[in-house]
């Protein structure tokens, strides 16, 4: 590992001191520290959670803007990241699953780091930025995006050697077999490996760098040290994998929480009048692929609390690594010249609606954390205006004094950073497919969410279809989404307003 890091950093030195500083940047030489986090929902102190311990993300929030109502474009890793990193909707990228490679569909598509590289930036990455299943060979992590080879630190998923041994044996047993979806492969490994293979959580007395996030933080710190000496500005992406399953973290982060303080989801049921298509087929979702989880629910109260405990521990562990980055940024004197952006690629259900996954259009899956701290004199604030992941590309351009590419559909969030009372749009768009010919489009305003499920062949470019079902949730009166109000005459005008918005966007229209 160290040999690969040293090799890449040596490359960085050469590039960093030979690349010319683009004239388009003028006197403003603003760096970007880009922090993607896997499966991070807004269960953070900065978002008002009273129990979670995230002091470092909260520290970042106090110096920036917390976007309270941000929607990912699709609540699953690959499509969400492909959309955010190109500033284009999934219907344009055509990445709706974890098998399609982004540039196989759009070879000339422009990514955020690629654009910054073209503008004279050194672009580098550590950890998980793109989903490796949706770019090139899964190793280069979209080669056109990076000035230097992308760094992925090898690390075991579990600290327990018995678990890793069972995992490795099961991996060999399924080698060469074809599975329709990743879930089936994971479940096969769990079944073959026995109870010690692929547990849903782990708590052991180990250093932070035992797991990938801690090791990636160390590598990123070393990279920051080199980047701080370069003539050109940098765009550094440091992607963290926790709190994605499995919920593993050093024991000290588990010890931050008491089981007695952990409460179960307030509404573990399906919403009244909600359609079946709104839910993941297996109510437990992806978590059922782990060896200590049954195929079907319900889960015991003890197991539910254990899983929530694990998610919280993994979140606090990841937060500590964010702190390592922020501390190094300050130690190097870079905080006054660096935009820091932290985002979770989508939310995650922790038992609400009976779900333990993402893969839906419900609030807990779609609503995602987004925090931007800029050195350009913006006051810290919180904003509830509906925002989208496609807004990040133009926002970073404006914050770094770069021209915003004309093809981007998103809107810069800088006006919201300047004035929290500014309105940007009526509603934010998200979507989720069910199979090859069913798509659910969702619009989230400040108060409501409206979802339309259509039968259509979206993969061939169709954007109209037959209505299967619709949903409407009123978060002012029903924050837990307990009742689908679509058929309630009281909300007739609300539905009409959302239909007008869909019409403006030219999507979710009926044949």
C-alpha cells in the first residue's frame, strides 16, 4: 500500500510543479476539497439529530451552508454518483443501475473533476468517488477525470480474521458463477460462508486505519501535504465508505452510544393507501444478504437496535476521518483558500416503512446531506429550499470563479449561500426504476412530495407512459409519510401544481 501511495505522490510532485496555472483562474486560486460519503443520511448534529455524535461535520457546518432539503437524483450509489459528478440527470447519463458504465453510453460526458482538470487544476482522488461498477475498469475510477492515477487503498472489510477467512473461502466457491444482481451474489456468499461470513456489523478494539476510511484519511493527508506545495490549485476528492453496510467501526465509536438510548423507527409500517411499487420487493432490502439477517422480517427489537447502533457508530467513525482532513487543511493554512463540500450520495432506511435499504422515493432514501463551506465570506446558514445534486457542478464553478458549462441543467446554489431567504425552485426532482419498464418520478417541494409511477420503456428514451400509481405526502402534517394523500380532494390544487411542474420539465407525462 505504502509503495503505491509513494508512487502516486511522486507523480503528483512532477505534475504539481510543471502544470501551468490557467489564466482563466485569474487572481483567484481556490482549491476544492470534495468529500463524498456512502449511504450517509442527514442523521447529523448539524441537521438537528439529538443523539448522533458528529462533531467534525458539525464544525464544517458552522462555517458553511447546510442545505436541509437536498434530493439525490436516484437513491442508489452508481446512478446517484454518475448524475452528481456530471451534473446531468439519470435520464441523460442512462445510468439507472449498478451495471451500466457511464462512458459506454456517453463517451464524451464531462465530469466535475475533468472540467477542473481542463481549467488547470490538479485533480486527484482517494477512496470512493465514482461507483467503480459504473466507470471504466473499476480501477482507474474514470481515468479522464484525474490528473494523477486514482488512489484506492486496499483494506479488509472486517477486522476479525475468522470473518475474513470465511469470506475468502466463500468468494472462491462462487468464482465464475453469474448472478442477475449483486444482491444474489452477496447472499450466495453469505449462505456458503456460514454465520461467520459477512456479518452486518463488527465492533473490535482496532485502530482507525484498520478499515478503509481511516487508511484513506491518512493517504489523503499525505496527498494534501504535497498538493499544498504545488503551483496549481487542486481538486481533491476523498470518499468515505461508511456508514454503508456492513456497519463496522472500531469499538470506541460503538462505545459512544448506549443501547438504552437507541429508539426504533417511529413508523415501521407501510403508508396507508400507498402502492406496492413504492417499496423494495424484499422488505428488508439489501441487509438480508448478510449472514446474521433472515431472508424475511420482521427483525427482533434487539437486532433492530443493534443495526441502528452500528449505523451510528459507523457514522461517528467516518466523522472522525473528516476531522483528520479538516485539521490538516487548517495546519497547512489552506482553509482560507479552499471550498469544502461534503455530501452523502443518498439516504438510508433504518426500519421506517419496514425498510432497511435505500432504493425508494421515500424521504429517508432521497433526502441527502449537503454542506458547503466557502472561504469567500458567506455567513453560515441553513436553507430549506429544494435543491438537487445536479446543482453541485455549477455551484463549484461559481465558487472557484470558473465559467459554468452551458449544458448543465442545474442551478448554482451561491445565491442561497448569500441569502438564505432566496428561492431557487418549486421542487427538486428524483427518480427510481422498478424493473426495466417502470419508473417512479418524484418532486419534493418545501412541504410536499409527489410521486408518479409510470409504465414506459425509459431505456429506449421514452419519457411518457401509462400511470401505474401516484403518491402525495404532506410533511407539515405527516412528517413520517403515514398516509398517501393523492386521492384526497383536499389536495387537488397541490397535485395540480406538481403536474404543472412535471409538464415544465417535460417528464412523467401520460401517453
